[in-house]
């Protein structure tokens, strides 16, 4: 278990859930653990010394602007109904309003969480776009089906039939009580004078319909960002500023905001622009640390710091010519679209995600393997994964063949139709048998040729309808039983009746599940084998058990993945949540009746500690165990050990982890490249255990530094890089 040193590190026994920030895990339900990326940042709100951040998949975050401490609120530790947050806001009374993407609005007064939805209130839609407060402290909630205004006397609803712009988004309030609202997705403008709504064509010619954003300057002139440039509205009408009559380099203005000096900041395809109608400054990926040129959320706070939310690359701050990037995630996952999960011989978790991302989690550190280090391409779309007896990962992709990843040497080998007998580069399923032979099913992109290949490390053998008497249907799923028999499940649907196939290395046997002979013809998406050697497979309509003679069908819909735990329970990952079957009773877990973050399950797997790992399409990973998700991984080194700091390179702060195998005096010191001691972080007696320290480097200049650990008969030094 980790010790707490200098920073708030709160844990569940056996696993560190959050490093370097205060996530109140003591309030979490121990049955569930979330690992996710903050994903796309949806909204930003300035709350003095704190920034409120809404994320798509990572809940909402309170980030302290000076200490950089962050508190993450999600479904586990708060009253949020969803981790997908569209808008965050604190009202005049200091109460929080949180809008979700599909589950309505949540109000928190510091003690109580209250949910407003279509079902229990006058809210016109559960799809929330934006929440803000006008001068009279009325709460304006923009939804997909209109605007709800919460007043001291009740609700006022303005639906899309009254508004000039469908699906209203961000409102701008003027001192005279006028409210300007832009629509989402190329929506126009709607203006409310306190009594009626006016459409843009009624008060000025030439204004385009594609208004992306609105703000007001210090004189309360309205500025609208469009694809044609920036439009300004004052007493004389509308004026257009674009690349032809101003210094703006690109006419597409996705967001804009004014600072306290009345300078305008623009979000454009060419980067961040500071514009005062006379001068222009441009910041982008080429001349700054910006990870992207276009932002998902945008704001200027009261200090004139510019905050930019990205599409999966964190939160960026620009203040007084200094740049900072903040990771708001509670894990090392680069995105929340999980494709595959598996465990190596050390119990480490390997996760394949969208965008070709491959991640290892050893219980303490997250390691992301990308193209710059491994040759893994961001174009890879992973379809399946298995791990061999050398802890090499084998990943099937759609369109790019089979990837062998040597995890020890970080080496990648690609097998495709250009360098192997694989006739197609699109892989449906992959399994490794007891002899370490790899079995790969393939289907060409035109869906008109398919087959099976095996690879023993040296030789390839391919099977198709011409040389193997199995089926004309493509193979969709695979499993290996304890006798090394291979079991294959095929597509149904378009290809007709689905088949279950057994191969003993000498004999093929084809079985037709009885329910597929009716009107189902359903594809077999996954196969598992229980301790009694019974075969279980899932389709869109059934969970089916086959003992070699008899079939048992259990009606269950949209089964995409299966797993068996140590108690021989069958777990179903479906598009409607997770289901547990103990061979007599069913237990369902959904986003409504449990803390499952999403109902769209892509994969499930059980580790050696009987924790269920649930990969979702949009919300990362949830880990579940009824008696508490503990000991997710607990592999302590045999000797004292100094780990590589994370992240590295880093900005502002980094985590240094070390393990001490016997009690005694321990020191941890920082040195510069000339060997001069910069700082002593730790110098005290510690008991044998694992420790993590947050090293704050805000006072140091960019460059290379070394950190040295000394403990009893152990001493080790590692390099770290500080980037400003």
C-alpha cells in the first residue's frame, strides 16, 4: 500500500487510484473503481481561484489555479448521474449546476444533490448544451429542445418553435436585460428583449446563419464568430472582419472571448489568436506547446489567463507568456474507447484503445506505447488481443494485419498480406492455444473472402472453404479448452445460419445451434469455456450453453463479450450493460441501477484477483468486485527499487515512486546536469513499503535533472526532463 507523503494520496488497499490530486476516495463505493481519460473538455467556468471543468467521460473537475490540486467528481463519489458533462456553472449563491450530455441537470448546494430531468421536471430535454445565470440570477439551461429558465417563481420554457435557432447553445447577457443566444451545429441567432424573441434577419442584412459563438466587449457590443469571419453588432448595425479587410489569418472563428483589456481571443483552425482589430498574435502547435490548433472549450478568466480545452490532450493555460498543460484524467488512458483488455504473466493489465493506443498498467504506473517509440500506428483499429507465454502481445487489426508486440524489448512486428501468407489484412478474431500457436481468422474488406490461419512462430498454415471442411461463414470468435481443442463461432446474419466449430488438430466438427435454424441467424460474438468444459457463447439474442450433446438457450440481447470468474459465474458484456449469471440466477448492472459508467460495453475480462474489468465504448474502464475491488495488481519488487518518474518529460510537477524492502533511513535528492544538489525531497526513516512523492518543479528552469534514492545498501539515480 502506498504511503502518504507531502501530497494527498487516498487509496483503496492494494491500488493507488489517483496520484497528485485529491479525489475523495473514502467516499467511493469500494465495489467500483473507474479508470478513464478526461477526454474532450466540454465546458470551462471561472470560479475565482478555481476553474470548473466539464469533461466527456471523466466527470467534472475542480482545478485550483495556483496549487494545481484537482478534485474529480464522478458517479462514484458524487450525485452525478453521468460522467459525460456538457456544462458546469456556479451560481450567485455558490451552488453548482452541472449539465450532462444525456441525463439532465444536477444541482448541488454543498450538501444535497438534486437531479432535474424530462421525467421529473419541466426540463424540455435531457440533452444539455449550456447553463449560465442572468443579471437577475435566473438560471438559463440550453437543451436540445429549447431553453428552460428557472426563476424564483418556477420554470419558463422557450422551445424550438419560439426560438429562431434550433438546439440553442451559449447565451450572452447584456446590462439592459437583452439575451443573445446562438444555436448549435451551424445555428443562427435568437435575441430576447424580455418579452419576445427576434430572429437575425429582422435586425440586420447579411449576417450568415452559421454562427458558432458569441461574446460581448467592454462596451457591450456583440461579436459573433462564423465561417465568414467575425461580425460585430453595435448601434449602427453589423460589421464584418475577415481575412480580406483585417489581419485575421483565417475566416473560420469557432470560439471567441474578451479579456479585461478588451482584447479579443479567437479559436481558429490555425491556432489561438489575440486580436484587437489592429494587431494580431498567433499561437499554434508550431510556435508553442499547444497540442492542438482547435479547441473544444475556450475561456478567458478574470486574471486574463486564457484556458483552452482540447479533444483528449488535456487543459491548456496561457498566462503572462507562460504555458501550462494539465492532465485532468484519473488514469493514463489517452481516450475512453476501449477495444480489448488482457493480463500478462505478471498480472499487468494491457489495454488496446481507439486510435492505435496501447497502454500498460502495472497497478502503479501507466505506460502509453505510441508510434514514436514502437512503430504502432494511430491508424490501427484493434479488433482482438491475446498474450503468449513470452508475454508478447498479439493484436488483430482491421486493415493492417496482425501486430506482435514484444513487451520486454518494445519491439513491433507486423504480419500482413505483404510479408506472410495472410490473404487479408482484416482480422476478426485471434486466440493462442496451449502450444503457443496463434490462430487468426480473417475477412477481406469486401466481405467476400474469409478463412483461418495458424502460426507456430515459424510456419504459417491457412484454412478456407477449399481445404477445410468447416463452414462458408467467416469466423467471428475463438476459444481454447483445457484439452487444446479450438472452438470457433461464426457470423450469422448476412451469411445465413451461424455455426459452432470444434477442431482437435486432426478433426473438424461443425455444430448448428438449434435456435439459429429459426429466424435468428445470429452471429456468435464471443466464446468461453467453463470449469465443467461446457461451451458458452453469446449472440444478439441468446446466451447459449453446449456440453457436447445438449444445448441450453437463455434469451439475452446484444451480447458482445463474455468472461468467467473464479467462481464459474458467467459475465456478459452487452450493449445494454453487464449481466452476471451464476447458472441459476441473473443479476443486471446498468448505468441506472449501478455505478456502471456506460451501458455500451465493448469488452470484459476477469483478472487473477477475480476483479471484473469492464471496457466501455465512451467511458473508459470500470473495475468491479462485489466485496470490494482490491488488489487490482500487487506485484512488489523483491529488492528496493527506484521507478522512472511519471510523467516524463513533465511540466510543473511529476510523481517519483520507489519501493523500500527494509526499514531504515531513506533520502531522495534532486541534482542538475552539473551534479549540483538542487533539493532534498526526503531524508528520514521509513518502514519497508511502496512510496510516491509529488515533486513540484515550478521554481526550476527547463532542462535535464537527476533524482537519486539512497536506502540502506541501495542507491540508484534516474534522469528526468522538465519542459516549460
